[in-house]
C-alpha cells in the first residue's frame, strides 16, 4: 500500500478561486535570543549546512559538535547581546520591515502580492512560511534572497531549503527564483544614495571602504561567481559616486577558520591604512541589505576599534540599506520584473 506520510497532510486541494501571488524574502537567519543556548541551536543548524562548510561530514561533524559548539556559543552570545534591541535581533527586524515595505510598495503600485520574510536558519523558517502561503491558496511564489551577490554558500542554500520543502509537498505552487542582482540599477542607486546621505550629515572621509562578507578562496576556484560580482558591485557604486581609484577600496570580512579566504581582509586593511597615515575612513557593507551582527558588531565596533588603535582619527560607519525608501522601490521594481506574466 502506498504511504502518503512523506507528503503534506492536507489531502484536499488548495482553496478554489483565482490564484494568488507571493514573494518570500529570504535572509540568513539569527538566534532567537542573545544567549549561549539559543546561539548554539542556531550555529548547529547553520554550520551543519554542507553549502556553508564544504568539509567532508565525517571530518567536520566531530569538530563542530566536539569543539565549536562547546566553545563558540558563549562568545557569540556576548557579541549578539551588544547589538540586540528591545524589539529583538536587528537582522530579523530589518527583514520584517523590508517585507512589509515591499508589500506596501506593490500595493500602492496596484498589485495585490503577499510578501513574507523567511530565514534560512532559525525562524521563521523557509518551509514554515511556504506552508503558510500554500494554506492561503497562493499559487505562485517568487523566492527572493536578501543576497545581491550570488554564492553557493548563501543563495544556493536558500534554494536547497525550498527544494527540500517541495520534495514533501504533493501540489506545488509555481516557483521562480532570483539568483542575483549585484548590478541592478535600482540596487546600485539605493547604495549610492545611502552613502551620499551619510556624507551630507557626517562629512566625507579620506577613503571609502566597501566591506563584503568573505567566503573561502576555494569557492572561487570551484566556479563560485561571488568574488567577481562583489567586484562589479563595487565598481558600479564607485562610478555612481564619482570616485577615482585611490578614493575607495574593496575588502572582505568575517573570516572563519584557518583556510585562506577572499582577500584583502577588512580589519588588517584598515589597520594598514591608519599606520600609513590615513586619518579618516568611511566603511559601508553593500552585500548586507540589512544591519546585523556582521555590520553592527564586527564593523561598527571591532573594526572601528582596530582602526583607531592603529592611529586613525575618525571612523564612519554607513548603515545598510535597511528599510530606506530607495531600497524598497528598488526591491519593488526588481520583483515586478521577475514576476512578469504573473500579475
């Protein structure tokens, strides 16, 4: 007898009527609280993803569970506590606001589209949000990662989670995926406006540092386009701002482990600039569409301290796109292009 246990439990068809369209805005994820136990649960899921750590399982899992998950949660929890807000995790807050802003922008443009936020790791999980959309009778879903630059470690992992959910569902909605938008005109314009707004209020530093999240160098050698797409974003942003070659620099942050990652590294670059006589820098993180641990703690706190300790005098941190009007409009136009024929 055929078992139906692996398929979704509702055997009855989706509600009748015209099909509805939805967008699932997917970000990386965050612990539920800035505590060692919550961080441990989050890191266990995150670092168990074969897309994130491409070490053979038999070698990696004993290291993960025997060392990392015993030592790192307490240290990471302290870092999360330093940026936590009364509303919760900044990354979750900004992702929720971006989703709400995108839905409102589409509604104002005359399109009834449901937009839900989802997290690749932690909650609300991608599978749970897709199930919620399906229960509402949604027939078409655009999967929109909050990663402008494509990487197997991020974008592809989001798609993996969608495919895993789909493998358990009998009646699937129509699915579309946005792979990357690193050179999207609206995205670049929103980045440039963010920098100009900062300069107008805080003044302009001698050097603009564009810091992207790092990935192992090996991923590039295996064909991952992330490095080249970061370079293209940086070039287009510098062009939009009218910067010459010596006025800006692209770096990579968040290195983990002993392997070689994409270079140059952000913090050593800032220290070298300060020692060479650069008195002021502005640091912007174009690859992060919402402020999070990697921007608020690693850059605005740790990198600032490193630059000033090395002799720098002024460190300006430029906030991420977050829920700025320019970014909301860029997301809206990007979504409409990818939903062509659906609306």
